[in-house]
C-alpha cells in the first residue's frame, strides 16, 4: 500500500470531536494506563533548529483498546508571527497485528481539548461536589480549552482568569463571556487562588506561581503545564499538604510536577495515585471536604490514541 488507509485533517477532527467523546475516550485511556492493559513508552524530547523549538514523542499500546501508536507534539514559538498556532500535533495509529501504518491524524486542534478533557474527568472525581468557582492561571491557548471542559463537566458558576499579561486575560474573558453561562472576570493571581474551589495552572513556569497559604482547604488544584524537566507551577510545600494524583506516576515523577518531590515519593513519605485507579473505583479520591487534592497532568500517549481512534471510527461510520 502506497499510503495510509485513512488520513484525518484538522477540519475533519474539528467537525467530529465532541467534549463527551473526549471525556469518554480519555477516561478509558487513563483506566488502561492504571490497570496494566495499557503500556506507555518513555517520552523522547527533541529540539528544532532554532532556540525554543522543541518536540516530544509519546507512544504506547493498549490491549483493551487494541491500539498501538504514537504522538509527535511540537512547539515552535515563532509560529505566532506567521499566523500559526505554536503548538502542533500529529498522531499515528499502527495496525496492532502488523505494525504497519493504519491512520494518520493531524491532531493540532485536538491537543487542547484532549488535554482539557483529562483535567475535567479528574476534577469530576476530585473536586468538591459544591465547587462553584474556577480559577485559571494563564491565558494562553490551552486556558480556553480548560475553561470550556470544566464548565461542561461541573456546575461552575464563576470563572476567574489571572495572567501576567492583563491584555491576554481580558481577551480570553471577552471571547468566552458571550458563550458560557458562568460569570467570567479577570483578577490577580493571589485573589484568584484564595477564592478558587478549582484552580488550574496552565503556564510554562519554572518556579511556583503562588504561595501555599493562598490555597484554602477543600480546593482542587490541577497543574497542566509541567511536562519537561525543570518546569514547575506549584509550591513544593503545598504537595506535602495535599492528596496527590496524576495521569501516570512514573512520568509525573520524571517530567511532571511531581519531579520536585520524587525523593519523598520513592521513600514513601508521599503517595502519588494514578487517576485511573479512582476512575475505575479501585481507590478513593477525595475523602473529605477539607482535602486539598492535586492532579498533575503531563499527558500520556494513550489519551491521544484513544481519542483519535474514536474520531477515526466516527469518520468511517459517517462515510458509509
């Protein structure tokens, strides 16, 4: 065969993807990652020709989903000057029986909703039932998807957006205010943290964004930006006062937010739980309204494979 059996463009992905589909597919991927039916290979980090240009290769397989494949995620910061998104994504699904190419998905517009879906399904398990105020630290491309997904899965009544760039925060607020039912406003990082029931950090920070005492008991915190060695969004002290969850413990301890407490986890002083264990009801998530819960999402290949397989299946159904 000269080419793939199926190629899905950005336009086809955009047309067929729904949040409910993403929630379901990501939930299955996280469970597979936790129960042993899924396998995740080590992440490979590469760089482009110019400073700041990076890409990652994440791959894996799932017996439960009968899936094998990989994702290439790129970050080219100068793309914005060309009118292009800085983040790009390509997912390749292989035939699990032969290893030959089965499907290529231009997933550049999928990465945001898929990442946010993981945050949302975790929040559905870990946030307090009465959580009403969502604060997002960061106002870049991913922040929009985080707000949409969390408002879709939880009864959020108020959204606070805090960013080092007030202009970007206002722009994001103005874009969303006419579409979503919760009230949306911009604010300072400190106020946003102090008033949050659900706090999402979605930045490229390499140092804590806030102080531990700004977080009230019962808050659910999701850190979405730490996906490389050296990145950090949360104060280490907070992690010692919280119940800790992530998509894949080994990856979180290597390149995610929990890399900064690796020694404490390996020595048994802190415990990190795969969120798939909670989704499958094999372990408890939040145990009291006073718990501070933290979910670290560094992103795993199975999420992309499961979502892209669902989109490909939807495409085939529609083409019949």
